[in-house]
C-alpha cells in the first residue's frame, strides 16, 4: 500500500488529500499539522473550513484511508510520498520584506523530513513557492540525507476556494514537474499514477521543475491581471456611460479572450493573488528585470485603486461624509461560498469607512464574529441581513453571495434612513428594480 503524508492541513492540504483518499481507496493518506485545534476540527463534525461538498468527501473516507494527526514525525517517517502544503506568506521583515515569499515554514518542514526519514522519499511541493525553491529544498534534504534518496517534485495546486471539490474532481490540468533524470522521471511517474485514478492522462502535464514552479505563479498573475484589466475598464465605463457587464460580455465572446473571470468587482482578494504577484515581482527584480517587475506590480496597484475608488464613491455620494452614519456591509468573505477573509477587499473598504467615522454593521453567512474582530479590531457583527441594514443610511454589497440577490429589498428600504443608498461592489442586485423601490444605487462600472 502506498502511503501518502501531507504536511499542512489547511485550505489546500485538507481538501486535496480528502479527494486523493476518496478516489484512491488503496492509498493511505495522513494529513498532519502542528496546529492541534486544526487537526481536532478535521476529526470533528465541524470541519475547520467551509467548502461546498467537502463534508461528504471527508465523511466517505475519514477513518478508512484518510487520517488527520498531529503526530507529524511518525507519519512523515512512514510515508512514501510527502506533500508539503504549508503556508508561504509574504515576508514581513528582512530581505525582500513586503514582496518575497516567507519560506520559514517550508524550510522547517524540509529539515524535519531530513531528520526523521529512514527510507527513500518523494517530496512534493504543493505550496506555491518561488521558482527555484526545489533547488534549495534539495540542498537541505541531501546535505542531511544519511544516504537516503530524495526526489523533489513540483505539483502546484490550482483549486479555487468555494469550488475546491469540483476543481479537484475535474481539474483542468494536473501539473507535475521533476528532475530530468531516470530517478526524477520515476518519481514523476509515481505521482502521475496517483492522479491517474481519476484524472484523464491527457490532463496530467509533466514538465521540468522550474516550469512547474513558475507556471503556478504565472497562472495566478494572469488570472489577477484579467480582473485588474476589467476593473480598470469599470472606471472608464463609469466615466463614459458604458456598462462594464456589456463590455465583458462583448469581449468575452471572442474565443481568444473567453467569457470567464471578467466580472468587475470591488477588487480581488484571497490569500494568494497579491502574495503570488508580489513574489513574482521580487523574482523579476532579483533577476534584473525591472520592466517586467513593474508590469506585474501594476496589477496590484489597480486593485488597490479599485478598493479606494469604491470607498471614495460611498463617501462622496453620501454628501461627502459618513461620520456617525450606519453603513451595512453585506458580505465579508473574499468571495462567495467560503468563510475565508484573508486579504478580503471588505477589510480595506471597512477600514476606509471607519476612517471616515462611519458606524459599520457587518453580515456574512459564513464568516464568524471572532474572525471579523481579528480582521478589524471591532465588534459589529449581525446575524442577518435585515438586522444589519435596519436604520442604515447605506448598504455596501462586498461579496457575491447568492442569497443577496434574493433579499426582500422593499423590507430593507422601509427600515433604512432616507435617502437610502446601495453600493453594489459585486454587481449582484438588479439596480433598476432597486431604483423603482426608491434606492439610490451605485453599481461598479455601470451608469448611475
Ligand atoms: P493554510 O494557512 O490554510 O494552511 C497551512 C497549514 O500548514 C496550517 O494549518 C499550518 O499550521 C500548517 N503548518 C505550517 N508549518 C507547518 C509545519 N512545519 N509542520 C506542520 N504543519 C505546518 O494555507 P493554505 O491556504 O492551505 O495554503 C497553503 C499553500 O498552498 C500556500 O503556499 C498557498 O499559496 C497555496 N495555495 C493555496 C490555495 C488556496 O485556495 N488557499 C490554492 C492554491 C495554492
Ligand atoms: C485563485 C485561483 O483562481 C486558483 O486557481 C488558485 O489555485 C488560487 O487562487 C490560489 O493559488 O490560491 P481563489 O483566490 O480561491 O483562487 O479564488 P478566485 O475565484 O480566483 O477569486 C479570487 C478573487 O478574485 C476573489 O476576491 C474574487 O471575488 C475575485 N474575482 C474573481 C473577481 O473580482 N472577478 C472575477 O471575475 C473573478
């Protein structure tokens, strides 16, 4: 029986390993983490992350061939294939602070693998890492190897939160990079066989290590760049009377552009887009490519611009002050179908409004009150959208939860101060219908 161990039971480690376990009953999969509360939650009825379809997958194989444990060293020592899916945040101090990836967690995982291993291992980079990381990992492992053979593979993850299970069941592609040596090719083949249990062979791409590592950063940069492009257009739409949804539809009909990922918004969020682009910028700078670095930096600048443009629009529309006014925030997660708030644009928008002395009142179906307190150092959470909007001067929609389309806006309007404003940062509501009720509606990239 092949044994897999995954270090890091987070948004990536948990769902990816659960799907491997459910699709490969003959493989034993153990997910380990240094965080006891996280592992306890994975072993409980309330999983640590909200992800549609995840509960069913975990229930189907937990205790059968899927296990969650804090006994990191034991399971690493026993495994044939070790996935490393620890966090790789942006460095906050020292060389490259604010841009470079912080590989502290990765390095400590690698050193631990070297310490406890007694048999040959395939070590898989699942975390998103700078191109050339495998070389550093290889050095750490081989310099401490005690004669053990390590093969490093890059197998970046492309799942998106909110659709993780769907994405893992039917990935557009699985990417595996390895050394171009006989041992390297053998390791690539071994990992390929795991995925081949459910992914069609033509969707499993194999490349050299550096292409695989860089492709992950490139994919996220391209995706984020599309959003900044459409968000830049949204500003021009507002200035000219064009409608960004019509523009997106029209350009997306071009098969070379394609219709997906062209929704204008209050800005992209999530734990990865900004971090990975900053990392890419840093790598470009280190390689003496300032023009390339500046090109990608602009994607983040437009995103920051979009968030502050939204705040400015709210304040200027409400007679240049929100001081003392209640502003209801509908949606705090960085996108729908997740409770994740990492880098959510809602944090910047709320901070902007609080800076102008607004009283904000937040409702999100999946984000907890504790989380909002950690993100904003304030305690203004409501358990339902009607409570949050009661007595408010304005409503800001910051996450595209489906339920926000179906709210009783007449009831909301009746309980609000007048004039009642709606600032739709996700273009989820029917602005015309709301205007008929009496709201003043601002939708991103659309005529007033
Ligand atoms: P996360 O913070 O949710 O999970 C990481 C886990 O690793 C944490 O639970 C932490 O306790 C654990 N950990 C850290 N160091 C450890 C160690 N030495 N030993 C054992 N456990 C350790 O992070 P995530 O969102 O799952 O992201 C992980 C990686 O995957 C990142 O590099 C990220 O860029 C990448 N990624 C994330 C997504 C996503 O949707 N979140 C998608 C694709 C790729
Ligand atoms: C993104 C990528 O889509 C994944 O392929 C990748 O694996 C992952 O990052 C990662 O490396 O972490 P994720 O951040 O979970 O996934 O979610 P996305 O659906 O990409 O959304 C990111 C942000 O962009 C959200 O705030 C979302 O609301 C925003 N967005 C997305 C838009 O504003 N407009 C769009 O058209 C699409």
